[in-house]
């Protein structure tokens, strides 16, 4: 057993990263393939936590090797189902109860805006207009999610996502493009 698996086995969660925890959380809902996990992560976390296909496929074997997941049914086109184990549930629950630490915004848009003075006025305008289109659509999507949410936690997260989209749109309105 490697040191990461040993730390998880003993109930330690310091080695469990947020992506691994996100996957364990999604697998609480039932078995899923890697592709299903990517889709579910985008649907469930897309507004505030990105999970890439490569991250999912890098984490799954490590979680299985650590005994937090087990292999399920083999699906079409060699897709592999994963199921969370009892130890995986225990480690995930322990991770949920640890101090999350500070959040770090990682936004390619904000990074571009920080350096927008290096762009021409036309390029800045294109960047802002494009981002307004994206965040305007997100705002509408999140409004619908707030209305549709029955679970109070899902509703609170949808309201956060809506507030975030509104905040980005407000930021974009303040960017000088000329």
C-alpha cells in the first residue's frame, strides 16, 4: 500500500485533493463510468469547480488502488464503471468535515482582464463582448436552476452561481474598452 493509500486507510484526509473528493461525492449517488463522472461534474459543479476529463482519468485508478473505489461492470467501448467502497465513504465524510481553507479563484477570463492593457481597444472590446455573452447565458441558466432546485443546498449553490455570473457581468461593465 503506497503512502497516500495508507493515509486514506487510516482515516487521514490531508492527501485527498478536491478533485478526488468531488469524484467520491458523485459516486455516492451510484456507480458511474469516467465519462459519466465528467458529465456529472460539469452539470453539478460547473459554475464553481472545474473537473477535466484528464483529472478524472488520473484520479480514478489512484482512488481504486487506495481502496476507496472498486471496479464495477464493464460497459460498452471498454468503459469501466466505478463504485465507492465503505472506506471511500468514510474518507469522503472525513474530508467533508475538515477545514476547507481559503478558496482560490482560477479564472482564465480574470487573468486576461488583468493583462487587458496589453490588448488593442478592438481586442479588449472583443474579449468583453464575448465574456458578456457567456456570462449572460450562464446567468439565465442559473436563474432556471434556482427556480428548479428542490434541495436547499442545491438551491443555495445555484443562488451562488447566479450571484457570481451577475458579479462578473458587473465587472465586465466596468472594463474600459477604448
